[in-house]
């Protein structure tokens, strides 16, 4: 899966001259938490988050009058608080790479560029949706987690056995096991008998960590 398949197209943007009060209202109205900042030619020049705007607002403990506050706030623009060195990705960046960039950089979204022009944005919400799809969270079936040796051919044994039973694997993910010698495999399977599947997995030497579902089958 690539960023272009999961990103939000036509993201809500702002110009650098917009007052922060208007930018905050725009975020509220459009239900977003960050705005790419573009110049009049549509080129990306920065990004501003809801947190950036809130931090720029005066503290409630200030001794300024309400009139002074309104005047000072009205003079603060997006350009004053935006991040200018923006981390970006392209439409062809693997989604897991985008997720690593966000996790390592501790940011919640990445503008997506095509030939230096903004064409989308991918956020942690988009990554969550991809994770839900990857693990088949909205699919019906038996969710099965197995602790298996980290050895060549293990996955083929599992999928081959399920195929022999006439089962259909609608999702599959692999994760680190208890140590470097094991892996946890999580599958969502349909068209199989739960008891028979568990028995066959144990016969292959796989440790069943968790099995649930099938109520809607």
C-alpha cells in the first residue's frame, strides 16, 4: 500500500497571512488538526498545527485587558507560528515508511508532494485506517493469533493447511514474538470450523495464543 492510496486528497490549506484566530476557526469548521501553508502559487511553504496556534494565544492569566488581547491576537498570523522546515512524502512512498517517519519524528501528519506541489496529506488517522484494513478488523471471521518459530516455510505451512481445509484468509499480519526466535502471526479466516482449525494448527506445532470470532459466520 502506498501513501497515494490512503492519503486525503485536496487538503484544507491556509495562506501565511491568515490570522491565527481565523486559522483555528477553519480547523474547527473543517474538523482538521493541521493545515499545510501554501503561497499564492500553491507551493508548500510550511505547516501549522492546532497546538501551534493554541500555544501562540495569550495565557488566561495575563493582566492585559480584553481589548489589548484582541489587538495582539489579531496581529499574529500563521507565518509567525508555522513550521517552515516541513517533512514531506510523495504519493509513491510506502505507507509503512510514512508511518515510521511520523513515529520517529513525533508528528501527526505529512504533506504529500508531486513535483513540489501539494496534492494531499496523510495523517495518523489515515494510518489507523490502513491498520484496520490490514488486520481485517471490520471483516467477519475467526481471528487467530499464533506464536510460531521464526523459520523459513512456517507461513507456507499455516496458509497451506488453511487452504486444504477450504478456508479463506481475509487478512494476515506478522509481529515480533516473545524473542528473536519467534513471531506472532495474526489471521482472519472464514469458511472453516473453529475447533478443527485449532486442532490442525496445534498438530503443526503452532502455539495458539488467541482465537475469537465466528459468531457472524
